[in-house]
């Protein structure tokens, strides 16, 4: 996804070690949804689309600190806003052992 047009600017994004692990977990969870439900499944498409949009939000700030806020969630702090990238569970997996369906969204 391209960065929105606008004047070029330097960014300073700090991602804590725990947040890097969380981001890896978020991506791995989306990949597991694809493996469990299929690439065209609503579970995978909804999760992957929402994850890309949520991670893209990190590029909108000149200065940002990203921290862990749960196994699949982040807490982000800019100069003027604190918001979360939160994983929302959606129902129960149809079979034991399948990944938990859900999507990510931003909350301030």
C-alpha cells in the first residue's frame, strides 16, 4: 500500500522489542487464518485487510512509540494522540485447533 502523497518528511518510529514480537505474532496469526480457513475465506480476508490498514496507520505520524498491549494488540503514542491497535475476536473457531477469527481496528 503506497504512502499517501504529501511533503516528504523524516519519521521517528520507536518500536519496543515486545512490540516487534507482537507484530510478528499478528502477522503469524493472519497467516494461520489463511492456512486454517483458506486464502479466499472471509476470516482470512477480513483479518489480513484490517491488519494491513492497522499497520499502515503507524506511518502517519512524524514521531511514534509503539508498545505491546497484549498478545495480538499494540499501544501507540504520538505527540498528540494515544491509540490502540486492538484484535477483536469474532465468534468461536468452528473446530477445535483452528485459529481464532477476528479483525484489528484502531481505538483512541
